[in-house]
C-alpha cells in the first residue's frame, strides 16, 4: 500500500500509464478537427524544408554521394565509434539499472537527476574540460571521443532501460528464478534480458543515432566523422553535401521505424512494452492501481 | 558524483538497518557493500562528466602561466561576451517556451491516436530523428526554404507577403528561433509523451461523471498533473538550445552566442593571454544551467504542494 501511495503521490506524471482502457471504451472525445489542424500544420513545418532541400540537391546527387572522396573513411569512423559507444553504454548501464531497481530503489530519483545532466550541460563546455584533463595516451585517439559519447548517450540509454524495467515485475521474476535454483548470470540471461529486448533495442538505436549525428565534440576534437565530413565536403559540392545529409536522415528514420514495428510485434507476443523512444510504456494488462 | 552517492547512503542505511538489530558498524558495512553495484557508473560519470567540469571551473580562474586570476571572469562578463550571454539566454528562453507549448499540443494530438497506429509510429520515430538533427544539414534546409531566395520565401512573395520586407531575416534572432524549433519541437514531443501516458483515463471519466467540462478537467486535473513534467521538459529544451553549437555555427548569422565564442577559443583564435577566457565562458554557461535547474526545483515544489 505504501508503495502504491508513493507512486501515486510522488510521480503522478513520470510513470508509464497503468491500466489505460482500450481506445473507444472510455474515451469520449474522438479525433476532433483541431487535432488534425495541429498535425497538418506540424507536417507543413517539417516537410516543406525537406522538400526545398530535395529540390536543391536534385536527384542526381543522391547516386553520387558514396563515390565522393572521404565518404567511406568518415562513415567508417562514425560506425566504429557508434559500435564502441553502444557496447560500453549497454555494459555500463544495464547492470547499473537492474541493480538499482532490485537493491537500491531509493537511488532511482538520484540517478534520474544525474541522467538530466549530460542533456543540459553544453557539449562545447564538456569538450573544453575533457581535452584539459584527458590522459595523454587517450588524447590522440578517437577512443576518447567514444568514451565521452557514452556520457552523452547515458540519459537515453538509462531512461529506455529504466522504463523497460518498470514495465514488468522484475523483483518477483528474479526471486522466482533464484528460488528455482538459477544463479545470477542465468537469471540475467534467461529472465531479465528477454523481457528487456525492446528497451535495449531502443537504447541501442538512440545511442547509434546520437553518435552518427554528433558534430560539436568531433569537430572540436578534430576528427572527421560523418557529420563533420558533410560540413567539410560542403566546400566542394553543396548539393551533394545536402543529399548526403538527407540520405542520413532518411536511413536513420527508416531504421527507427523498423525497430519500433519489430518492438511492437514482440510486445504483442510477450505482453511487454511499446517502444516510445524515451520510455517503454506499459501495455494494458488489466492491472488496476 | 561520488559525493552525491555517498551523501545518499546514510538516509538509505537508516531505512534498512533494523532497530536493535546488528550493530551500526555492521549495518554501515552492509550498506557500503550494497553501494558497490553503482560504483562503476559513479566512477565513469565522475571521470567523464565531473572531471571536465571541474577542469573548466579551475581553468576559469587561471592565468596562462597557471597563477590565480580574476581577469578571465572579468573579460567574460563584459563587452561582446556579456552580449553573447544575453543573446544566448534570450534565444534559449524563446526557443524553449514556444516549442514547449507547440510540442505539447502535437504530442497530445499524437497521444490521442490509437496506440500502434501508423500515424503514431511515424510521428514518434520521426521525432526521434528530427530531435537529433542539426548543424549544417539543418541550416541548409532552412536556407533553401526561408533564405532570401528560398522556396517558402518565393511562395510567400507570390502571395504578396515577402517576409524579408516585414523585418524577418533567417539570420536574425527570430530566424534562428524558427530553425531551432525544427529540433526543439520533436525533442519536446519525445520527452513529454511519457508524461501524457501518466494521465489516467479514469480521472477524466471521474471528472466527467461529476459534471466537469473539458476546460475544467484541464484546469483542475490534467493541467496540475502535467505541470511538473511540462516545466521539467521546458527546462530541458532551454538547456538544449543554450548548448546548441553545430546549428548556430552553421547558420553563421553573426549573432553573438556563447557556445560559438567558446568554440572560437578552442580553435585557437585567441588574443595572447586570454586562452582561459573560454573556460570562464563555459563556467558561466554551467552557472546559467544551474540557476535554471534551481528555478525548476522551486517551481516543481510549489506545483507539488498545489497538487496535494
């Protein structure tokens, strides 16, 4: 009872929805015209610049993007950074989030507070300080960039995993697993991870998207990642540079869409959560609160 | 970061240590062992987040030869740099509040769509992509759209309204705000959606059963419940536009903004003896963020009290 009270009084808006009835059953207001108006206006604002850029680039530019000098190197560097960052981020955040949920629930608030910091602290300030304190053996390598991207990706990774952990009864499942004689690694691998697939997917996608788009730190640390290359190549050919950035935008978006749909299918099968990018909302499981 | 974790420990211990149970030392040892699980995370954040900030703070008070000085801070709070702070704050406030309100409206429209519907999936994933969009690509999108010979500018001119003859310019503060909204609105949609999920339909039904009209529901139930999250999200948007570097740099609008000024110092274009002014500027940005977060905490407390 106490726990229910804390949830109800402490964080009425932060927690995922519980017991939302099926659409149409309880909701009286349908999809009224003004909502359409908002969405259409938003669509206009977001699509017209894309259309203008498409016309500026011209169709021919899209085919020739991959043949440009420096393209492969820049994309390769960005992909390598994305892989390293994702691996470290998940290895660091998954055990921490699980541990805090099981053993230190009181720290959750504090951790949520910490996860805000990398979003609001300007990267330009971080890179200034980082180049000051980084040990020499890291300074000359791109690994420093990957290590710092972990800090930038941490909010998104933590929030995805945290929301995923809230979407099922972790404690009961772990206790059940332990009482059946499973060790920690076995519990983690066979009980916790399968329930977190969607959350981990969304954490991965957000991390990859962040690394592939990060410009500030990379450019000030003098590494030619993909976004930096786009800027540099703009000197050579404006239309091709625009085409490259549009291409990156569409590819990332298709990627996200595919993973959301995959997550939705998995959620229907297992009763898990829906990917909402920043959180995984609890599906209606008939529980009341 | 370590201090924060340690400061939390006693509170936790007083909770877990059973009264009259094992001695305080045993309880403390157990509490410390429990903390071991978050040590890797704490250490990583201390090194990756804490150490650079401390270095910036120390550097802000160092002269080029390492001695203590206040001249960096003095330079950073005068003239063009003071102007940069003022414009950065002005830009960030507008580019947080406006997208905050618009993003809330859009998020609500998305939220009312059926879960798992195409509209919702497309809108949510698109928000994820656009929220990370910025820099030269974004600048180019808008130069092609709202530049003096851009597509939308030409359309508007054909309709008899040339925005450039009515005081608008893509390279003015209002122009930069329009550009920033392109990633701020999706960011708002992303971060406010989970809060909308927290609005229980049962509350709406209860309000309706008691005869509340829609505006009354929003005034007395939905609004107060959403307020803390809304304020938190707007604060996040403020931080995001304050730190935006790539887009501002790519726009190259000539507006003095603090992140650009810091970047100039890092690129080495500095007057001799002023190498550490960039760090003083960085410290200034961190202080602005800290003040904004303080205001947020106060507002949130007040709205929490209002809720009870």
